C-alpha cells in the first residue's frame, strides 16, 4: 500500500479515536471540565501528564534541534527533564493538597487578593498562548507533509481538529484522549529509532546504539563528527550554544519554566488525593524518560542520515538535484526544505559556509518526521510517525487551551467579576474562551517567532519569570505578602518581555540563523529565549524588597501555609 493511503488510514483512525473519546467523555459539569471530576487513577494520570508535557517541541522539534546544535542542544533535554523533577517534588503535592481548580485560584487564596489572581491570569495567558503557538508550528509541519499541502493549509486543518475535541471534552475528555495519544506517540517515536539504530550499528536499542560502533568499525558519534566537519560545520559533540553562561541560564530557565507551567500543574488536580498526585508524578517521569532517553540517538542518527544523503563528502561527485530522492521532493512541497543552485552546476552543495551552501532552508522541525523516509524505512513506519507527531502537538495544545479557558472563565469571570454566575454559564464561557484562544494561537501560528522548541522556550521563560517564583514563595515563605507577590510577578514578566521584544525585534518573526548569532547587546551574552531565569531573579528580588516595606501576612494565611506543608498520606 502506498505511503499516502497508509498515512490517511493511520492518522484518520487516530483522529476518529480522539473525537470519539471527546464525545464519550463530554464534560457536563465545571469539575469535569476543569479537573476531570478529580477521580483519575495515578497511572492513567501519569500517562496523560506525559502526553500533555511532551509536546510537539519534545516529539518533533527537540531531536531536530539536538541534531543541528549537537552538544548545545542538550539544554532542552536537561532543562525540560530537570524542570519536571522540580515540579513533581517542590510544587505538585502542595498544590494538590490545597485543592484548587487552577493556579490563579491558589495564588488568589495564598495572597488573599483578587488583584493577585488577575495578575496571575495575565501571566498565565501570555505564557500559555506563546506555548500554544509552538504547538501550532508543530501541527502545521506535520499536517503539511503528510497531507502533501502547504504549511498554511496543514495548520488550518490542525486547528479544526483541536477545536472539535478540546472544546467538547474539557479536562475529562482531554485526559482520556491524552492517554491514547501517549501510547500512539511513544510507539511512533521508538519504532523508527529501533529500526535505524539496528541498521546503522546492529544494536536495536537506540540508547545503546548511540555509543556503539557502526558496521564499518567507526563509532556512531565519531562518524557524525567526521561528516559534519568535512562539510564545514562545527563538531557535533563539542559545539556549545553560544556560550557556557548562556547554556547554564538557558537550562535553568527551561527548568523553572517547566515547574511553573499551569497546564501541567493542573494535571495533579485531577487525581483523588495527595498520595495519588505523588504517584502520578513518578509514573509520568517514567513515561517521559522513554522518549527523552531515545531523543539523543534519534538526533545523531537523523543528522548523519541527512548529511550523507544530500552531500556525500566521500563520493567523487555530490548528489545531482535532478536525482534527489522522493523524501526530498515531498518536503520541498511543504516549503520547509529549499534548494538554490548558486553555482549552476546542478549538484547539491550542503556546507557550513553560508556563501556556498545551497540548502538555503532545512527547517529543524522536519528532522524527526523525515528521518524514517531518509533511512528508507517501510511506509507503515513512516505513517505511524505521522500519527505520533500529530498526537504530540494536539495533546499539549489541548491542555494549554484548557488552562487558558479555565483562567478566563473560572478565575476572571467567576472568581473576580461575576461570582454569582451559574455553573452552566461558566461552562459555556469556558468553551467560548477556548475557541477564542485557538483562533489567536492559530493566527500567530502562521508567523511563529522561532522553531517549535524555540517558541516553546519563550513560553517557558515567561512562566519562569512570573508564575514559578509566586508559587515557590507562596509555599515556602510564610512572610511573603500580596504586595510583594504582585510586584514580583509584574516586574519578572515585564523585564522578560521587554528583553525579548528589544532583542528579537517584533516577537513573532521567524528566526533564520543556524545557531543564532551572538548579539553584542545581549545582557551577559544571554539570548532572549533564555532570559526567563534572569526575569525570575528580578521577580524574587522585587518581591522580597516590596514585602519588607509593606504590611505583614494575615495570621489565617500563615496557618493555611502551615497546613499545606504538613505531609499527607491520603
């Protein structure tokens, strides 16, 4: 059966499953819409959390960025994994014990202020919408290739699918959909990796294949270094991302940004107890580890396959453009792969020299999806990867949209402006808010600020600079008052946004540099995507300064914090 037919069958079957689950688990109450009724089993919630957290940035973009950044791409691997550990250990159990529906609701209670709640909602919406834009980029990339249409048409198709099952199901439908999406995602990621690892090294375990010898006796990573350096690129295993300072701050920003992501935190409100929240955090980490330990192997093998297929330094003559393989032609149709014959010789020159490089565009986000085609794997494997890539983007997009919808309907409408609103109307406004969020994210998805992982990194930086410090101080500092928290959130996200706008121009402009050129005006050489950690530092400093000059925390709030901190075995 041809690839196009298989792709439609696999992707169509998964979409039918998602939409069926959404209708079966349609939320009828606000509790079901926001937290799935609070009765999800820890293992199931761990699987749903893994799917929610492992977005298009993890499935589609992370390995692609590691493939081109090499060692420098490890910031994404370390930052996102370490951040989840922070979230599981320092925040999730305490927030679950408090029992709020949303992060702004906890901040409102902890800081005894509706103003704090409104500020938290603003920060949440800014970070979440930016994050959704990254998912929209992934959706557009996946749909464009496997429907063989333009990126724009692929994005519109994805938006329609997200609208149906996210708006209908709420958290209840999204949870069960994400369980199915995790299974599809992990199968789609590991099967091609096993195939390619065995083809290159004879070892079917990708994690071991990365450090194994190839059939010619050369170690895989040594071979990648040899190929890329011969073509004029930086050595794969040593290149840093701009500077060590930048790498450190970038990793820290991704870590604390992960711990401050509201759509992931909300997952821990769906289980019946604090004990179940801890258990689901452990299960989620296990499920995440399966993909994250496979990603470095996928990255190295994809880079090697790409370079040796397009430009062959050990051959007498480079690949002729007229003889380019079918996968090359397929990705050219999407506009994400572009060739320009600069010397008019009809041959493809793919080098690290911008003046002679004729591969004028190789979008990093195509690497995971294109890798099975480049390696010549069976059509059914390529079709599975298509379904997995779409599952990754759709799962996180749904969780983020729910976080945005709940912040508007539950935290603003019901929590601040109209406390008397009925549950039926609150549910209606939640769905309207989600539809509006889809429209906004879709609009900016047509002009994303960066590659999927780069756009997501911006979102993590915004969450790191605003939400994470407020949560940490709310749990571990009984003295932090509402004035300090509000001032901290505003200053943290304000300085981060100012830095991003100042150094990226208009925020929503596609980056086209290979590794990103160092800007001499960057603060300590830190790129905009990594600035969230600096924003968080400003947040903490301003919060404690303002706290020292304003009224102390009321006694009942201190007692509430003490109660949250007491270990619970239920």
